[in-house]
C-alpha cells in the first residue's frame, strides 16, 4: 500500500473501485433520477462480474472506455485492494453477521477474493438477512449459534482450532467480541497489548496514515503505549512501508511537565533510541500540524525526519484518537479501515457507518497482516 504510490492511469475496465462504491452510487443515482438504476447494469450484484460505471470525486460517473487519473479520491485503497486480491483468500470467522451492512461486507469481500468467510451466528437470522437483501450465501459455511455472546465465543474457538486466521465483527457490540478475545481461558491473548489501528486514506495526504489507538485503549499507560507504537510500526511494515515515521502527538511540540502526554512522548522517543521500540523513526511530542505539514514544521524550526512527513500518528488517549479519526472522515472525506492487533489473529472492526470500500479495505489490511505473520513469525503482528 505504501510502496504502491507511483502515479499511473486507470482505465474504465478497472472494476474494484466501481464495485466498492456501487451502493453509494446507486443511492446518488436514484436520488437524482429514480429511473436511472433500473437496468441490470446498475445493480450492485452485477458489478461483481462485469464492467461498472466508475464514480469519481463529486459523485459523477465515468463510463467504461474513458480513462480516470490515479489521483482519484481513494486511490490508495484501490491499490491496497488490487494487491490484496493477489493473495489467497483469508479464512475469516465473521461473527454475528445479522444485519445488512455486516453480511454485505463479508459477501462482497468474498466476491473479490479477499476472505473465505465462515458465518458465525443464528443460522435462521443470517439466512433471513441474506434473503431480504438478495445476498447469495449458499457457498459459505454457517456455524449456528443461539445469540451474539455465543457467536463471539464460537468465532474465537474457530481461530483456536486453526479453521480461521482472522475475526471480523458483525452486528454485535465491540465490547462483546473483545471480551471473548481477551478472556484468560480460551481467548486469543498474546504477550502484546491489544490495540486498534485506523489505516486512513486521506485524499489530501500523499500516503496512508495509521492512527492509533482510537478504539480500544481508553487511557493507556506509558508501558501500554510501547506496544501501541510497536503494533502500529509492524502494521506499517506489513502494508509495505519502506520507512515508518511515527509522530507521538500532543498539544505542543515541546516537553512540558504540566502536560503528561509530552513527557510520555519524550520517553517513547528515548525508548526507540535504545531499541525498546524498533522498526521505525519515532519523534515527539509533536502537535498535529507540525506532524503532517512540512510548512508548519519549518515555521516552528523543527528539524526532524518525522515532522511534516509522519505516516503513523500515536494519539495521547482514546478520546483524542476518536475525534481525530472522525474529523478526518467527516471533514476531510477520508476512509478509515479498522484493524485490531496484538491478539493471535487480526480482528476486523467495522462500524455500521462504514462504506463498502472501507469494509473491503479492512479485509485487505487483515490479509496483508496475516501475510507478514506467515513470512516473519518471530515478529508476528497477531
């Protein structure tokens, strides 16, 4: 993902982006012209196999045969998906996919060859959702469970039995799934602290940005932040980053005893200098502007290989991370693929508000994590 940044042109034959955006386009088209999407060529299912209209930035459509510049809004995710498609489908336990968004995400990821799903949940409910929304799940195994709590436990059991190499959250609460993952008896704990990473495709930024931790660790200690940083660095390498530049964020770029996050940032940098954190260049404290904007860093006379060029952002706590990620999503039109690391396998965390493209990208990220784990088990990400 990081190393596939070279500019190129995409022809109208490219279907990954069009497929991922199919449902969003259908909604836009029907809103502007109710008759525009009645033909089979505009049905989401048809986009799996044939050429599809390719949505561009403002919701307009480029028809097959025209060329579209690679500078499209979400070109980083497109390249990620294209690369992940070359890998074998990832055996994935999809936990409690009992609503349209979670089941659709699993089915469409399988359709692109990203995952080989095992659907874990009440069989009757899963089949009812599939029938209601026209989803073909006939080729997938369904593991019947009575309720969401049992679905979480069964999904973890499939991993422990070696039948699944990834977990994917369905329509259950994150806490319910993670409780089964971190259970001391029968869970998926490792020596590492479990942490969450958003892999964000921000249209205005030249490469993907990893933001951590914005979903799992509420107020991490310095010791816990060591694992949070290391997990994020390892993820960046799994995604193909040649150089990982980690910014430890705070409200300022100077160490201030009255602001604990600046002291922890300085400690993390020294730990990286001493080899307690490896694989990346770590600098901080850095305010957000001088972490991602070279002009801001230069104006404040910050000389650092990270300042202005960070591709990993470590936030002080969950509140800051959640606000940063959602600000990028809703104000900067970014997509945010979510992955949990530190367990025995990667865990795909999705939200009901996620787009289809984001769900597919999350599956692709998990696939690359497992690939890195197979190739270098001593530095396993999960």
